[in-house]
């Protein structure tokens, strides 16, 4: 192994430790159980903040996955804390599924069933089951999978619908966030359903689940991957009519490596071969979004021919994995060079050297974006996963 890769692995190991320390020390909610709902850009906890199911599920995944590398018993303890909080307060024992958010006092706040949140819960619960063998975690993950298949799966056109009311009725506002198009089928949700399903399959070798995984990989390949451009298509109606939107460089490079990994776990040789090709093509076109400083821009709007000139934390984390994966597939040093440059950018501009964790992002002039350090969307999952993936991928 080259000295440069050895150094990268060493620095990523240290950064993983730093990220986990931040979440261990700064986010524990001793007053209301679980983890705090929000910490602002100045590292101040926001009093009475609601707690999001996605944040909790991602904390659950992060400490569960990290424990398998760190063997730090505190990480396992925090994974258990996240599991117990999710099972006790987010899991809807009456109708199944998860509440989107809860109040500070642990009562349900937003009770809609956003399939994206259920997918992340499956991802976290199955990872926790892998380290704990706690049967209830597996049972809840299986129940969430069953609810998605029962209510969200489109039995006519395939794919999955976005959201429902608490009791699984149609809902007008399907969006994950205000910036998203209000459409019935989205790349983002499908990407994370497959991520959750595959993680569940690793601990529960169910034949029906495997069939659903293979079908979903085929569906994603058919509709969401634009093989002409190499970018992802993001939004569709129920009949798979595309609703064109922005190019999301972060989602592109995340999908590149993640879908390949999902195909490999499925064991389907055709899908594995296809997704390796997609991984290289997507990585190649994602280079369009790289700045000279090594950072990855957020989005590009082809209609307006306008770059959204921000560099958010999570696309940088996904770029580390996606371009290293492209290097592993091709042996091309140019992809490895992108990884080194991107890590240099992260160290200089993303990591909060004073307080720990990563900033939300920076603008084109490197001014720090005054958004959450922890919150509904600012979670430890992307950056800890980047560290874990590269620690394991860089050979000893």
C-alpha cells in the first residue's frame, strides 16, 4: 500500500473516532431520553426541538455499524439507546410504520408515513440486529418491510409510492422536504428502500425479500439511471412519466457505489455486471460537479443552466466512496487523485476543527452555511459511512 493511502486510512480512522465522539458527547438527551432533536451551527442545542425519525434511524445505523469496526462498548450502548427510543416512541404499534417526528415529550407530532423513513429504520434496525441479535429489532424491521410491500408497492407499474397518512390512506403532500417536487415516485426513496432491504437480507435470508430486491434493482436501472447522460432521473408520476428536475451530484455518486454494493449482495450476476458499468459511468459524469479545490458542488439546474454554488457535507462524503470505488473497478489513478483532493477539501472546509463534526456546507466564497450541526437532516450517517467504507476498502 502506498504511503498516501496509508495516511488516508489513518486520517479517516481518526476522523471516524472524532465524529462518534461528537455524537456521543453532544447529542445525548438526558432529560427526555434518546438524542437531542437539533443543534445549530454554533453548537447550541435548540430547546424543545422536535425529533425526527430519520435522524434517530441514522444514529442507530451509525453506532451499530461503527461498533463492528471499533469494538467500543460505548458505541454498542448508544446503538441500544437509539434502538430502544425508536421502538418505544417512533414505531406506530397501532397502524405499523413510523411517525415522521415526535415532540420533545415523546408524543407523536407528524404522524404521516414517509416510506423514506421506514427504509432508514430497516437499515438501522438490521445493522443493530447484526451486533445485538436482539430479536425485537429484527421483528420490527420485518414488520416495516411488510408494511412497505403492503401499502407502498405499486402492484400495477412496480416501484414504490412516497407517503401516506398515519392509517395508510393517500396523502396530498408527498414531499420529503420543501425543496422536493411533490411526485409519487422518487429516486431518493427508491435508493434508500433498496439500501434498507439489502441490509435486512444480510441478516434475514428470506427468498421473497430477495425477489423484491432483484425487482427493485431492475426497476431502478430501467427508470432512474439515464444511461445516455450517466445522471439519475429524480422524479416520476405513478405511471413512470418523468418530471425533469436538477442534477444532484451527491445522489449520483452515492448511487454509483451503493447500487453496485446492493447488486453484489443480491448475488445476481447480470445485475452485478450492469451496476459495475453504471458505477463507472456515473462516477465519470459526476466529475462535471467537481471544483478545482476538490469539493463537489451540490446541484446543477439544466433548465436554467445554473449551478447551485454550494458544497454540502454529504456529497463530499459520498464522493470519497464513489470515486474510490471507481478506482477499485478501473485501476485508474485519476479517481484516486480525486479522492485525495476531496479529502483535502473536507479537512480544510467541512470539518469543524473547533467543535468537531462537519459543517452543513460552504458557499462558493467558503463562507460557512449557517445550518444545523445536528437535526432532521444533519446526521452522522454519510460521513461516518465514508470513513468506514474507505477504512475497509483500503487494503492493509
